C-alpha cells in the first residue's frame, strides 16, 4: 500500500519551484490531437493525469517523444479514428476533452463518461449542449458518449452556458477551433488555464479571442499546424505551498508563479495574518504569529478557487476563532472533513457550508486522501501535527502534484513516501527528482 508518512511540527523554510499547470496540460494534451505536425509542449507537469492522456493519444496513433521530464513532442499527423481506451478514460475527468478534440479532428467521437475526483454529481450536460449546438448528435448510453456530425465537420454557433463551467468552456473552445465558421461562447469561465488553452491553440494556427473574459469568440480554421508551446505555472500547486507555509509557519519562497493568478489566495492569507510578498514571478509567504480566523467563499475565477478549499480549511483549523467556509462551486466537497476530524479538527458541515472552530494543534493519525486536493489538505495537516501522520491513497495526490514529497522535503518537511509499510525508510520516492 502506498502512503506518505509525515512527522509534523516543523515550520517550512526554503524555496520551491512550481510545475506546469495540471488543468491546462490536461486540456492542451488532448487538443494536440487536432494538430497536423509536431507539437512540442514544454513545462508539462510530471503527474499521472498527464501521463494517462499521453498514453491515450498514443493509443489513437500519436507519436509521443519525451525530450526531458517536462518536455514532450507529440505528433498526431497519423492518428486514426478509433475508440479511446476506456480503462484509462474513465479514470480521469479531463478525458472529456477527447470529445471536443475527436469531434474537431474526425467529426465523430466515442468515449467513456469521464471519471476524476468525486465531489458529488458532476454532469457534462453543458459540454453536450455545446457540441450539439455545433451540429453534433450526442448520445450518452451505458457509460459511453457517442457523438457524430452529419458531414464530418462541426459548424460554428452561439452558445450560452447555463453554468460557468471550466470544462465545458475549454471543450467547446477545442471543438470550435476547427469548426466551420464562427462560434461565440457566452457566460464562459475565465480561469487562467482557459487563456492558456486559447494561447496554445492560437500558436498552432487557431483563431480564439476573448479567452479570460466571459465571452469567447472562435473563428474556426481548416487545420492546425505544429509548433512549440510552454504551459503556464500551476495556480493551485502554488496555492497549496502557500497554504502549507501559512499553516506550518516559517518562510517559503515559491518560484515560477504568476502572482496575478494567486491574488484571491494572497488576499485571504493576508487576512489570516500571513505575510505575502509578491515578486515578478515568485512569491514569499511568511508566518510567525497566530493564524486569524476568516470566512471564505469559493467561486469561479477570479474568485477563491474551489480547488484550494480543502487546503485553506486545513490551515484555518489552526486559527484563533471560528471560520466559515462556503463552497460555491460543487455540491459535495467536504467528504475529507471526516479525515481531518481524526486529527482533532473541529468542523461542522451543513450542505455547502463548513464552520470551523480553531484548535491549538492537530494530532497525528492515519488518514486517507479522499481526492486530489483533499489529499493535499491531509498532508498540510500532517505537517502541522504533533506526532506521526500516515496519509493513505496517495495515488490521488500524485494525479496532480509533481514530486510533492521531494518538494516538501526541500522545504525541510519530514515526509517520506512508502510503498511497504513495514520498511518505511527503504522505499523513498520522489526525493531528489527535479
Ligand atoms: C474543472 C477542474 C477542477 C475544478 C473545476 C472548478 C479540470 C480537469 N478540472 O472541473 O479541478 O475544481 O474545474 O474550477 O480542469 N457543471 C454542470 N454541467 C456541466 C459542467 C459543469 O452542471 O456540464 C457544474 C459542476 O457540477 C459544478 C460547476 O458546474 O457545480 C463547475 O464545474 P466545472 O467548472 O465544469 O468543473 P470541471 O470542468 O468538472
């Protein structure tokens, strides 16, 4: 069984560099399916979600060449229309981007319903609404999604999203970039990874305008050509180290970030009494005094990200007073709270609201990572806890954090990865990589 063992209670000191953005990479890799020629992607994070998508592309006939651990060349010139490999597809949420990319490239797609973290019901009705508006006939049956166009090509259209959906916005951008004519997406999501996807597509010859605003206009092109693209740094990975430094105390310099993407996190940490100093492409987080209680509501960008909710909760459990968290994006994103309670956290959940009574200290305990960000929250709690914390199911964490253990060890944390619980120190992983 794979787990992390953490001996907590040490503040974090030092410097950590942020990897490429997971949620940009997991859209850009499938979008590369539409490119005729070699796509050189730099700053791909070394995480299992990206690996799975690269394997799916290979299954479809792409040639993937690893240049170094974060740079890949993907050549989709000879891809063929075939079913995507279901076992991999159903494991990741981002496999839904294959629907848009296959429709764009082949005019047809057959995929599984996407998997990914379970935050309650995660429908894809807005993706389907978009593909249907672009002229595809879409059917969902038996866990599969079938989509087909009449004449082998999508046709531009005007689409109003009923929900501000990151996935639907990006999927429609991908599909529409090779549709015939103009597509307008209204009430689009505005996350940094949406801008990154648009920049990637544009650098391959697409014509996507307005990404980062709530109206995105796409003039479809007949083909996309090869090129080189560097993925932006990961907002949530950076935010996780910010929360870790705030919770554990100490002083951490977080490098390779875009501070503007971190503004909502920076603002909340400052309210908590944490010092945050913004540089050009780095940020310093320092805490020596007590953590002040605050209220947080998660919202689509530029609001406070739902993907930072568990990590900020983990830090606020140690605040001096009562904090109220409102989850504004997902219905059921508090499952991990039970695990934090095992470490002494005092949290009451009612629907989308969590009320946290600050405690003085966590006590180490065996806990599980319920999902990717919840797993990060467990690690943060473990770093602050008295005694030993064992975090199980770390495969969730490794879906989205490159070299998490190694980076934390670089900040002085006492954390090891073990695959055999009987011999912890002999199976160190991720320690001196990158
Ligand atoms: C993406 C991210 C995830 C992040 C989330 C919100 C990826 C692979 N995942 O997930 O890390 O937490 O954005 O920033 O990039 N909804 C519908 N119908 C749809 C689509 C979404 O009702 O067709 C709802 C969802 O249930 C949710 C809300 O809209 O309540 C936002 O979801 P969305 O932004 O689409 O999240 P994901 O793309 O699933």
